[in-house]
C-alpha cells in the first residue's frame, strides 16, 4: 500500500524531488505502471479539508518527473509536526488505499547523504494508549523494501533495525541493513541507471 512522503529540507526543487523519487522507486518487484509507491505531501493543509465532506479520497503515488517548482510546503517542519499530520489523516477515516500509520521524511541531512527517516506508529499494546512512532534513518535505496516489509507485516520494526541496540526514549532505532547491494549486471539496475542518466540529460536532475 502506498505511503506518505514528506520533504522538510529547504530549497528543494523539482530536480531534487525527481532524484528522491527515482531512488525510492520499486525497480525490482513492480512494473512501470505501479513502481512508484509514495505520495508526496506538498501542503500542510489536511488532505480531507481540500475535498467535500461526503467524498472519500484515494491519493495517487507521485511519479517523476514532477512539475518544475520549489517544494517547500513542509520546509522546516519538525518530525512531531509530520507525525501529527499522519495521525490526523488516519483519524479522518475518509482517506483510503494509503498507509496511514507510516511515513518517509527527507530532511536537510537526508538531502546531503541520501537518507530518509521512516516512521511507524507503535502498536497499541506498547504505547499505553498514546499514539507514538518508532523511527529509523536509512538510505533512500533501502526505504521501499523496509517500508513494504512493515506494510505487509513481514517484519516487525525491531527486525528491520539493529536489535542489539535498544530504541531510545524518543522512539529512535539504529538501522542495520539486511538488503543486498545493487548488482551492476542486473537488468533492472541497468534500467535504473539509464533512467537517471536520461533525467540528467533532459535537465530534470
């Protein structure tokens, strides 16, 4: 199920968004019409406020290339603000076919080192009734696989992280990848690199 993507870094234009989306794409397990799995949230306005009260909303995943503009709707936002937004969408009950319990967030550090924050609501049995989130920073290129493993409940959040290091008081875990690195001889890896190069030639990166 698609998930929310937030960009809180400043001065992010369409070229940077395209780079993020290409690296988050599921190159290996989907087809061209379904390999983008994240919905870029461009505004802090609740999604349900932009539609009539009797309408159910199904956000479409965002695919590159995106329109040329500065994507600053969430610039400077805190993780707490993002988590409140995700929680509010889940409580609204009119937004469907998107994962309302998880998110990806690209901040200033993420733009520098190609990482993002993945957050997931903690289960009720370990949160004492409050809505809290587990969080981990991981590479863009790992984010899809980890997100989907959590989405379909193949793994717990702890199993996606370094289980030898305990979660801290704010819900942060340390990442430990179990994902094989890219194989340069793989046909889909070649397609990914060719697509990125074409975007560069077209001035979209």
